[in-house]
């Protein structure tokens, strides 16, 4: 049922933005951003449930919580960067959107370095020494 509400809100906002865009493009853009934020807020409870479920699975599997927290931060960076880039594209600023995407990718790589290091160390520990 939630997806019907989200899609309905999105379609109504799209039609309103198309109508308003001819007269007041700035209001159409603000409407688009506002609806995007409302949809994100609507999903916060679902995101919380996912995080709690992943934490529970990690604890049951005896996975170091630092790794799970890092992965969740990486996912958060990816979604936030995508959201920001889409807003910039909606505003007609493709160049800024590309820079936002690049910044997100670089921050993800920086966050992933400790995990990559741990994986490499694990693989090296499994290799036989001569």
C-alpha cells in the first residue's frame, strides 16, 4: 500500500510541476524538491527496520559491527549522492550533478579502504607461505 501512496504523490507532484513550470519555474523546482524530501521522510521508518534487521543478522553471525556500520555508511553516501545529483539534474545543472556523483564515489572508496584492507589481509593469511 505504501508504494501506491508514494507513486500517487509523485505523479500528482509531477503533473503539478509541469503545469506550474510554464508560469513559475522556480516554484515547480521547489515543489519537486519538497516532494522528494517528503518521500524520503516517508521511508525513514522502513530504512530503520532494514538497519535493525542487518544489525541483528550481523550479531548472530558474529560479524564485527565496525564493518557493518561502514557498509551502512557507504550505502547512505550512495543514496544521498544520488538524491543530490538528481535534484541538480532537475534544476538543469548536469555539471554539478556529475560532481556530486564523483564526490560520492570518492567518499565511498575512502570509506571502503578499511574493509578492502581486511579482505586482503584475510586472503593473504589463507595463502600458504613457502
